[in-house]
C-alpha cells in the first residue's frame, strides 16, 4: 500500500473500477474510495446490456414533442419531478439544443464506437473470470407499427455502420420467446449484442485489481476535494484525508456536487431508474428483450430475470415510488402476458448520471492538472464502462487515447 498513490479514484461503480483496472495494468499505484460497497449504485441494478446496435441517444428529433404528454404522468417512462432548480433548467436548455438530427447521428456513431471497443474487452475478460457474459443478441419488441417505423431510421444508421438487424413477425417472436403477446406489431433482432450480470463483473474486476495491489476503501464518503497547482490534491472523507498526484472523479450522479467545490460546472442530472429482479421462469431463453414503447429492458441473469427502466429527473432523490414500480410490472405484462409469476428477489432504484447530449464526460477540465472527470454515461454505463476506464487510464498515464476524447470533453457545454 502506498501512503500517497499515483492515482486516487472516487467511485466504486463500473467506471471507477474499470479505470482502476486500466491503471493497475500499467503499473500505477491506485487507491479507490467508495461511499457504499463496490457496485452498490447505478451499476448494480442495470439491465446489463452491451449494445453497439442500440446506440441512439436520449435526445433526438421529435423527442421533446413525443415526451410532453409523459411529463405530467408520474407513472410514465420519462418524468421530470417538479422542483425549483436553475441547474435543471440549464440542463433542459442544453438537452433541447441536442434534439436535432445531426447531433443524434454523431451521438449514435460515438456510442457505437465506445460499445464495440467495450465488447472486445468483455470478451477478453470473460476468459479470466465469470460474469455471465453472453453474446446471443438482443430482441426489441414493438406494440405498434408507429414504433417500428420510428426505429427504421436507427436501423438504417446501424446498417450503414456495418451492423446487422432483422425484422421479425409475431410468429417468429412466439417461437423464441415464451409468453409473448399476440397483439404485438413485431420485433427487431440485433444479433451482435451481448449481456452480462453487472454486479458479478464489477465486483469480480474489483477483486482482481485488489489482488494486484490496488487499495479499495468502501464505506468511505468523500466530503470535499481540495486542489492546488502547487501540490497533490487532498480529498477529505468520512474516514480521514487522502492525497494523490492525480484524482479521477467517477462518482456518477454525485460528481457535480463534488466538482462544485472546485468551481467546476458538471452538467449531469440524476436520472433515476428502477429494476425488479425475480426468480427466472423455467424455459425463459438466454435472450435480453427491449420493450420499446415502454422504454424497458428484460434481461436474464443466471437464476434471475431482471426487468426495468424508466427515466426520472428528480435530483439526488433515492425514494422508491411504488406507483412507478407497479407501472413497470403492468408494462411487462402487456408485452409478455404469458410469463409465469415467480417470487420477487429485489426491487432496486438507482441514479444514472445523464448529460444533456447523452455523451459521457471524459477528460481534464480546462485550467486544471491532476484532475480527471469520468461520468455522465447515462443508461450506457455497462456498455461503455471497460473502454471508458481504459481511455482514462491512457490519459492519466500520458498515452494517446485510442479514441479521440474531444467529443467527450468536460468543456463542451
């Protein structure tokens, strides 16, 4: 253990642990601080998708118009909890600016590049330890012809980028998915995608980096960061002070709060999501599903079946809304009415860090040294995690990042 590590990482979720892995691989001494347990935040209840084929960003042409009816319904897939917040108003203004076709095409390209790079790393890591890595594709289910027509533009982008997709009729869906509704309009097969069990991956990777010398402090909440041009940063926590030559802020939805003390604006909103894990019904295939109009995922994870989704902008609010949980169950039954009822294992909620343009923030803020931000992955933290950690490790180690970080700059807003 080093008294003053080369790099101190704040955050023990997917991004922080993947960054620690990339740095340990390069021989850096690393200390990681986590306010709870490893993978106890947004990474824990994730849908587990690695989805280069499903790379459309949240903002896009027509999104605001389509979402307006939802904003007044607290059970809807996309809801903004009313609150007085200048930061939220500014975030929404930047979100509106990102709702155009050119920005959506570029975001699709960047999301896909990150997901493909992560997928390659998942394959490598799956040879070292078990985390449920399965590459058997992803199937999207549609209730309406309108939903299918709206997705055709994304299919065109995917095929132009070299990806694969195949439309399915209800008969084909019923052959592969037990209990699917007869009233669906159809489906879309994305054969190149994969899924994992997120907690097994993050905790397994954390155990690996700890065995290789990284120091991990759980139940250690960061209270304040002190940064100076004249020396190493000091991080004040509930378990004492830490110093390091480099600090990586990978604290998810809590990153803006910590960065504010340094005079930095980090436009990340906490996007609350929910998931419900149940005992996996017999004969349910090892195939993740997207319930498209409901904005939901359904993912088999070993002996469990996890379903969830939704996007709620409500600040750092960790309360569980029973109405939203019940709405998830009702939506699941619309698409899969024949799915057997099995016991509930876990009801989860978490705060995903969402930027206005739905691209992550990766890099050094202008005018700083010894500080790197790694946050803002929204709903794609699992899909982008391994490459994001690698890119940050390359940056901190003085290497040229293998993917240009300019589009992910903290100073782009």
